[in-house]
């Protein structure tokens, strides 16, 4: 009980940081803090049938440039139903990519056929697709290819925009999408994920992402 007539000092007043700032700082440092107050700011449950997202919140969106996302018709609409049914949200997508957060950083390279997408710790990849001129290319967890020339069982799949087989002359590999775990671009970094995209001779229209967000991330981008 406060018998003085002075205002009660809160945790936020003493630290000078808001809870939102604390969450962002912990994620940026790569050390997610799972204390109850932070957990309660995010969405704690995911759909039970969402692959690679047992304890997070699934979301999907199209990354159309380094600074923009949108929804609408996309390659992942033709993905397995456990992925295509994930809610698409430009609100969450735009929050994830804004400079002050940079939880998802897209670098669309010169030439119009390449992109690099970097996911910070706390954001994990469920599936990625790339839309070329006439084809959609896919990679799904738990079997991501790790190089453009990887010819393992994890190689990319593809389809034309009408859902049929890829056109003549399209072979996989070379893979159009490959995934590097624990890499921040070309630099080893625990918890980061780098997604490399190269559509070859086709113009890159967008990169489709299905992501799993840790509760600390949804505390910033609900």
C-alpha cells in the first residue's frame, strides 16, 4: 500500500523501456526471453496441423520487393492444404519487414531474377515459393534443399500458373530456392535463416513465404 501521495513507480518507468522495446531488444539480440509477461503479449497457439509450427503462430504473405508485402492470388495457394490454409496478412507482413523491426529482411538483387530473404531468430520457415514468368517454384519443411545444385530428395518442385507441370526446358535442379540455416546472409549466425532465390531466365515477380512466428515476435507484430 502506498501511504505517501506520490504516484506508484512502474517497471516501465524505472527501466525507461516499454514492454514492446524489451521484446524487440531480446529478439534482435538473438536471445528470446520466454517470461510470462512477454509470452502473454503474443499469440501462443498454432493450428495443430501446421507443419514445422508446433508452438508458434503461422502466417503467410507475398514479398514483392525489399519493402512491400501483399496478399491475393499466390503460388502458395496451390501448396498442400496445411500450408495454403494459413492466413495471409499484409499487416503482419509489413510489420515484420519494416526497418525498425527487420525480422524479415528482403534483398532483391539487380537483374530482376534474384532475391535473398533473411529471417531473424524467432521466425522460422514453413514454406517458400518463387513466382517466375510462367512458373511457381516451391520448397517445404522439413526438407529444404541447401544449394542450387542439390539433387537430393529435397529438390524444388514446380508448377505452371494454371497448376499443371512445368513447361518444357524447365529442369530441377538447378533449384530456384535454397535455404541456409544458421546463416545471416553469408555470415554464420545461430538462429538465422537465409533463403536464396534465383529464377534463372524468368523474371522474378514475388517470393511467397509461410512463416512460424515465436510468441515474442507476435508481441511486436500481432
